[in-house]
């Protein structure tokens, strides 16, 4: 059984987790994910750390389709994380205590096991998790 | 431009009507609106109408009669009803027609709206990962607004409590039993900070409005309620919208700000001149944020407004007098016209137990929805 990202071109896992955004070749505007039109957008690595812009907790299982997460649902936190001088990205929040989520808290990119596809392969997704200074 | 009057209003009750299609509910509303105006289907010179998920509105001729009238389908998300109204208003304001009808209806399955990425030009992974859920957006916009402007959960509860209290007196509402604020605040959390009583539910219903020129309205003895403004706007740069994988750090305006400003300019009046308002309340925080976005108060002032009951029926600016989407449910294609129906009813003094006192003269309605559109109308008696 293998493991693969939920989609190609969203993020890399090695040597460290990195989100891949797109920079507009004329305006310099940065977006996520990188749009497919390579004549107008070039892929760029996004900053790995940022601050929590807003958040909520998904308390019920989203409808399938389109959701492909586990049938055995457990609530998960989602949010927007502001990546300095780049963009604000929407993301699942992993390794968080729902009661301790605060706008402005420091977050960093990680990856997580999201689900298992029909062939038994692991599907992986990017996420942000609170920065643990050590 | 010619003045345009609302000469007939009709509604099919919101909520659930088993065994009746959305289109049939729209036809029921149309019959009621024409009867209210003293007119019949062959009198309609044109129609504009739409639904989000209950089919093409022009097939309503099968229900109402094959008169050969031009009927334009509208499919514009939450602004479907507002856009149908604008089309109808322009058809008469331009002098092309004397009388016509705007119809909005819908019928959605139970549970959350089931949006698919391709419908919004988004990649498949975005839906697979669990981001295609409208409640998340409303919760996150609100969560940040509450933190920035000091809005309390109690205020969210007050909005929902008011909605159910007003709906007790609205025949067309779905949820017509009062719910006390402690029950609302302590109910099951759906998407933090919003509990189940703070969200509207997808529903069914139909609304129709018959519009006419000044000359025709006078003939009918129905020259009371005039459309002063009807506008729809899409989003400006830097707005925060549903289904956004990212957004710019430099924050900007909102479609509601654009629509509101344009409507006040068209009407030649300002928010201080409005006597009552129907504001998009997909969830109770949306009503709070839209109070400010439509110019009725400053950001953060809503705490004082709600604590003092200023948006109650007898307050300084009654808001969502029929219980809004929270109590009526959300049939997307019909909600915008429901707001205008309620405003016209109030301006005619027919609100019954929910009638705004002291003969209101101006009424404002506002819808907002995916993917960043807003519609505003202003009526005057």
C-alpha cells in the first residue's frame, strides 16, 4: 500500500512540508493553489509559518460527494492562516485543542493522513498546527 | 424612467410542502399575487423568474396558462429573486410594458446545501477535503468579526430569539414557536460559534410580485408601494467569500457594501431614513454583520442595539419582521422576494401581529450569497 497527496501540485512532504502557491507573472499577486495557466502564473513555495486568521469546528460530517474523509466521522477544526507577505490559506487544523484556538496564534505547516482510498492507499493532506517552541 | 409599483403580492408558505413541486409552489404564489392585484394570468405582459434547484421557471406556463408571454429564466444564486425583480422593474421603468410578474421558488433536500467544486470553478480536492460546506464560511467570517468588534454569543442568541418570536405572527413562516435564549445558546454546536438554532435550514417555498406602471397602478387602485431602488452587485477585490481556498492579505470591501451604496444613491435617501429592514440572516451573526454593512450602525454597535431591543418590531429599526431565513428557512430562489413581499405587506399596514407601528413609509431588503453577490431593494409608500 502506498501513500499519495490528495492532489498533485498542492504541497511537497520532503525535505520539509511546503505549500505550493502561484505568483502572477505581471502583478506579483500570490494565491493558493497555483492556477493551471502557466503563461500567467508561476509556482512558488509559500512561507511555512503564519498566524491564525479565523477558525471554526466542523461538527457534522460533510456531504459525500464531494467529501471523501473517513465514514467514521470525528469533528475537525478548520481555519485560515495568514502567511506573511504571501496570502491567507484555508486549511484543516491538526493537533489542536478546540477550546484553545485563538485568532493570532502562531501556526506552522504540517501534513496529515486524511483517508484511505478505494485501493487501500493512504491519502495525505496539508494542515496547520500550533507552533510548539522548544 | 417610469415609476414602478408593486400592485400584487403572493406567497406559498415556506418550510416543507410534501407532494408539491417547487414550481407548483411558485405557481400558487403567482395566483395569489395576481388575485391580490385583481388581475389574471393573461393580463401579464411578461415574467421573470427562477429557482436554484427546482427547475426552470419558464415551465410555469404549463401551470398558469399558455398565453405566449415572454418569460425570462433567472439563475443567480441567492440573488435569483432580486434579479428577477430587477428584470421586471426595468421592463416597466423603461416604458416597454405596463404590468408583469416576478416569481421565485425553490425546493431543497434536507440537510446542508450540497455544493460541488465544479459548480464553483474549484478543484475536486477542495470538496474531497471537506471545505465545500457553506456553514464553515459563515462561522469563520463571524468568528473574526466577533473578535475584532467585541460581539458576544449572547447577541447571537438574541437575534435568533427575535426571529422565532416574530415568526409566531407570520402565516408563511416555517418555525413559528418561540425559543428562549438559553435553549438557543445551549443547543448543539454546528460550526463554532453557531448553534443549531442560529442557522437557517434549506427549505421550500414560492413568492410572486406583480409590478405595474404608475398609470396601471392607479387604474387598479394599487398605487401605494413604489420601488425606489433595486440593485445587484458582485464582489469587489479583497472581499471574504464562501468557498475561498485563499484570500489576499490586503482586505477589501464586500458585495453588500457596493449594493447598499448603489441602492441608497438610486433612492436618494440614506440608512437613517429607513423604517424597517429585512437583512440576509443565513445565520444569526450574518444579520449582525449586515446591520453594519448596510449602514444602519457601526461595527460593534450591535451589542448595544440588541441589548436594547432596537431591532424588535417596536424598536427604532425593526429587522426581519417575519422571522427572516432563521424562521422561514432558505429556499434560495424565493428568499429575496419573500423579503420584498414582507416589506410591501408592512408598508400596506397588513402585518397583523407583527405589524411595525406608526405607519412605516420606507422598507429595505438585502440578500447575500455565494459566490459573493448581494441584492438590495428599497420600497416607499
